[in-house]
C-alpha cells in the first residue's frame, strides 16, 4: 500500500503566491450612557405646593449625586490576526511545519467598495533541511480602483525530483535536488470597468540548483546554465472578479490570466514565457450549500528551465497528487466541489477532477489523464469572512494524499 502523504506547499517559496490566510476586519462600536438620579423626598408638611416644590428642587440641585459621565467609546478594531500551523509530511521534502501568520484590515475604514487588504508571512522547515521564509500582501485601494500585490521570499528546498514528462504508472528515476534562492515579486492592477482589472507585474529570482548525490543512470541532470542563474520577468495580469467574497464565494465568477516574459533584457539567464489561465464559478444550490467549478491551463514555452514547468497538483488545482510528481510544458485541470456548512463552525466538501500534463497540446492521450477525487473537513476560523482551516483527503492514480491549508482550494 502506498504511504499516505501530506502535500506540502514548498513551491510557493519560489513562486508569486500571496498569503491568503488571515481573519477579516471586525468593526463595531458600543455606547453606554449612564444617568444618575436621586428620588425627591419631603421632610416637612406641605404648606404651599409651589414653595415646597421650589425648596425640594433646590435641595436636589445641591445635594444630589452629579450625573455620571458617559463611558469612553470602545475603539473599533482596525484588523484581525490569525496564526495557522500546517503540518507537512511528504516523500519529496520530508516532515516538518509550515507556519502562516496573516493580518486582514481595511486601508480606509470608510471605503465600502474595496475588499479587505491582506498582509502575511510564512515560514517552513522540515527534517531534510528544507527551510524558507516569505512575506507578502495584497492591497485594495481607492474604492477598489487599484489592487497592489507583492512578495519577498528566501530559502532552500531539498527535494526528490521525479523528472520531466513522467507518465502514469511509469517508473521514474528519483533524483535528490537542492535549490536555494531569493525571490522578489510585485504587481499593480487597475479597474478598467465591468469588474475587469489589468496591470503589469515583475519578478526577479536568484537560484542555485544542484544534486545532493552523484547522478543516477537515467536520472535528471541539472543543466549547467541552471546551476547558478538569475531569472527575471516582466508580465501582464488580467482579471475579472465578480465573486461576492474573496474568501468564501457563494456566487459569481473569477477569470484570471497571467503572462510572464523572461528575457536577458531585464536580467534573466534564459529566454522563455509562461502563461496561465483559469476560470472559477460559484453557485448557491441552497442556503449553506455551494457548488464550485474550476478549469485551468498552463503553458511554458521556449527555453524554459525545469523549475518553471507546469506543476501538476500545484495550488490544489487537482488534489490527490504530490506537487512535482508530474510536470511538463503543458498542463490542464478541471474540477468541481460541493461545499456544505454544518453547525458549530464545521463544514464538509466533496470534490472530483481530471487533468494531465504533456510536452505539447497535441500529445495529450486519454490513457495518460490524471483523475482524482476525495472529501474534506472544514473548520471556520473567522465567522465574518468565512475563512476555513481545511483538511482534504484525495485519491489519484499515484495513490492517496492528505493536504492541509487555510482558505478554500479555489
């Protein structure tokens, strides 16, 4: 029986992935007004109604307890913080912990159009020497006119590399690799109308790749050009976001396209391009029941290095496969997920999907497809924005996996 594995997110250290694990801003105000009163008492028989009333009123003014001042108003919270430990146990990178700390807040509390902005950091460490640290964020500004994203990361990954173009049920020669590097990424999008955002993006990386042991016969060898190589890209990002929530959508859709162009003109050792396109849709079947769909495709062209190939199972496009076990120049994946909210912050999901990798679009074969399906458990970390801690068990052609994370898979 194949060993159950936890799918780690090691590849995120070297890719422009924003940390979306945080609680939402909570805005509230309470005002308590306490007024002191003293009952009127008479100590002498009533002689004149008007005189007596005047005397009693004078006494009250002199002897009564002063009116208490209102308590100070409770200052509304600017944002919320969450700390999420995610265990990792993978045959590729070993066992360890991925710690995520996130903060969500409103840049302008009066801005009712912009979603909450996000800041976060992540750290990973495993027993085989893999370690890394990243900070990032996504900011929404000017009534959702602009979106800005950034990430900075550094670390070292020691992993088992399965090779390129491995087919299902094919025995691969596993090669232990070590990749060390630093990474900087940023983008700025502008709303051009109809929920469409367009803007430029930039990324720069310095990577050192090597093999941890002598070359195995028939195994992958790191090309000389990639042993120590910078890579830099200028790109474009187009997005149409019609979801009702960025954390837990119940209706709407999200279209996302990115194109990154690596070239010597801006400091890259190799010249190549990567393209990714995805479409998500969300439908509410009944209260607390959501049906979500996702379809995506990836293409890596020209002189692309091994670390920028399309990775199957990356970012939970298909759960049920260890990230990096199947990779090539072309990839597609499609999946559907049923989401059910339960009492006491819990929830259940069921999902299924299919996809594949190939060197070219014309080389996809039905018997090489990679289907998977599974179930998951959810625990609501934040009630306001419905941010979940998720645990998903999935089975694919390569065996079972158990993935743990924060927020939905898509």
